C-alpha cells in the first residue's frame, strides 16, 4: 500500500487567526416606573361621597338602638361644622388626654351662647382631635326631640333624652356621654351674667355615673358666651311659640338673617382631670342624697374655677 503523502499548506492557504470580539457594552438599567400620582383632595372627596351614596343605597350602614347613625354623622353632619371650629372660632382644646381612649365616661360642661353651639364644638373636638376619635353621645332636653327638623337630626347625631335610664345604658355600653346640667338656664342667661354658672339641677348626672361606676370629666368652655350676646328676651313671643326664650341680641332681630351670624370669638375647651366614682359604692351611693349633692357641687366648683383661670389666660375676646 502506498504511503500517504503530507502536503504542507502554503502561507496563502493558512486560515487567519480569529479576531478578538469587542466587548459588548452593558445597557444602562431601565429607570423605575414613575410613582402613581396621588389623588387630589377633590378626587378623594368625590370618591368618599360616591362610597357614602353606595352605602346609603345598599343599606350598608348601622343605626343603634338610640337612632345613632355614625356613617351619616361623620360624612354629612360634621363636615359643615369644621369651618366654624377651625376658622371662625379657632377652637383650642386642652386636656384631651384626660378623656379615656375606651370605656364609658361622663363629660360635664358649662352651657352658654344663646344657641347650643358649644355642644356641637365639644363633640367635634372629641371626634377630630382625640387620639381615639371618640363619639360624644349628648343628653338633650325634651324640647329638642319635639321640634320637627331638629329632632330626627339630633337622633341620627347620637343624642338622646336627658334621663337617667338612657344615660346609664350608654355609660354601661362604654359610650362617652355628654351633659350640660345648666340646660336652658345656661344658654339663655343674659350677657351680664356670662361665665357665672347657673344651678346644676338635682344631680341626676352624678347618680348615673355612680350607678355605673364611670368617671366624671369636668369640661370648661370659654368663648361661647360672646357669640350671641343676649341683652333681652321676648317673653310674650316665647310663650306663644312654646320656647323657653326668644333671644334679643345687638344684631338680632334688627339685622334679619345677618343677625344670626355668630361673632368670631376665640374659644378654649379644657377637659379636666377625671373624678373617679367606681370606689364610692355603686347603686347604694347613688341613693345617698348627701353624697350626690357633694359630688355635684364638686364638679360645679371645678368648672367654675377653671373658667376664671381660662378667662385670665385669654388675651381678648376675639384673639
């Protein structure tokens, strides 16, 4: 067999050396997607309003045994009050840490202003500025629940009759209950007697607190006395209308509807230290007239003393 011959390659036949490949440039990382734009205040309000309407149409809301409609209160009744609270009266709250975050307690405050705006401002203060956003369940006079338009609104806003039975039920259920013991005597007193507390009734609110063992929190409100300076009372008209008084102020009725605009006084609402009642004996203590009287007087004197202190601290009526 013939031997295989090896034919050498010529220089021109040799393959060129492989070329070095240029390194591939790394692409920059893709930028993160832009953050989603936060909805504007109007968009949030519109969304909240539509959600509220949906709940009302579908019936997805609760009303308790007293008629309190929390959903309606927070979304319909409270919003119109906030401009008054924040811009007009510029309410300053003190001592909110004295109000418990949970559990029943009795809020007892002085009453004034010709129209009970002080009750509304106190309710808003506890809901908007207390850490637990507590709802205040006010005890109202019988007249409130006989007026055609006011009565259903008061019920839906969480108010009920100022009677011991309702107060005790609410306190036992862990609610924050508000009472203004001066009643119409307080809001209807003349301007010359401003910040002088009227009689606190028979101490029914103290009995309710004693029976349930809940604390009493005295509250002093400065500023409400000046919103409608009461200089007179049309007794004849009040008897015809079945009202406790028909107010006459420097602006009403002389200026018509304009006279109903409250003056922009500077408000201070101070929540005092709780007066504990759990250790006093419960139902047996509530039947002791002397104990009830002394405790009522203690609450009244605490509020009166605090009012004088706040008046000295306030620079002027409107600032």
